[in-house]
C-alpha cells in the first residue's frame, strides 16, 4: 500500500519559477492517480488566482494558509494528510512523510555551512533529528532552462565557468513531476522513509551544449571561459543575484551529476526528454 493523501505547498505556480512550477505539475500528475486526494496550501493573496480556480475545477482542494504560523499550519494538516510536498521550503509539520524542496543539485553530501546549498542539507539533518520520515528527489538542473545555463546572454556570448568539460545531469520539469508523483503513489511507505531518489533525463557538458547553440545560430556566437574562483567571488559580492555563478562554479568542480545509484530504472516507462531537445534554432 502507498500514500494516497497529499498536501502540496507551492502547488499554484507563480513566485520563483523553479519550485513553484514543479509543485503545480506534481499536483496535476497526482490527481490523475485513482484514489488519490490532493490539497494545495496557498497564501491568502493567491487563493483567487487563475491557477487556484483551475485546480479547484480539477477537483483539488485549495486552502489559504499563513506559512509563518506553524501551529495553524500543523492544525490544517493534522489527521488529514499523509504526505507534505514542500515546493516552497515552508518548514516541517506533523505529517507521515515530508518531501522537502530539493529538485536540483545533490545536497545530501554538502558539508560546508557557508554553501548556499547547505540550507537544504540542514533541512534533511533537522528531519532526521526530529525523526520525521522524508523522501528527497535529486533531479539536477532543469533541462527547460538550458538557455539560461548554456545559451548566449544578452550580449550574444556564452559564458562558461571552468573548462566546460564536466558532465551535468539535466531533467525536464514535467519529467521530474511525473517521476515524483509515480514514486510517491506506487511505493510502500516503508521504502519511502528517508529515501534519496536520483534521476536524470540526460547528461551533457556545457561545451557540448554551447556547440549545439553555435550550430543552430545564424550569427557567430563567442564562448568565453572564466575560472571558478572568479565566479565564486562574484557570487560572494553580489549574493543571490549571482546564484547562477555559484552553480556554474559548483559544476566546474565536478558536482553537476546527481550521483549514484540512479533511480531511473524504478520506472521503465518514464522515458524522459534529453536536454538537447530544449535547444531551439534562433
């Protein structure tokens, strides 16, 4: 028997596109599973949004919550939900399974407390300390955003940190949502407890992708390389606005793959898209 009752924080979309968008897609995948009930937790100012209306018409319960009031949040979930999927990093509550906001680089081995990725690792450690079962999904960067990672910038240049020869795992947002919904509804609770799922739609190097952009462009595209040290310094100086510089430097240091063992084989019918399918002629 698997989980059938879910609450999704960040299921309406909007806000930061990464977590919020995948939350909305996970909801739409879950409701297609017979016998599954889904509740979306939404900020009060979003309760009348087009996304809320769409999900309500699809049979999803959408309720307003104040994420800063943990007691009310726990009360909203108590005895009604088995699994909380956190697509906006709300915090922990008294549910039977917690799916923290990950969906990116492998954070399970991050030890540097100064790293911007340590906040996610800290959530895992906190869950373990409080003995709250959790399931982590590591997807690598979203393939949909390949243009941001490896495409030309506003000046028509492709900027690569490091050699550009390191392999990176990519997974499309929709493919990640499909896999997560499948695993959560088909896997026994005992197997989900403190499990780490590593999935990838494909792998590529930034040099591979840059060359593909060059081949598809009618204009000449220059590729420029900079050292990870330079990129990290820029991130330290400008903070979150330069988070991409941190990510690229992390990939340049060999941390772009989701790691082993891969979980792709858990669903033979998954068949995810290759990141190269998201590079269009321009």
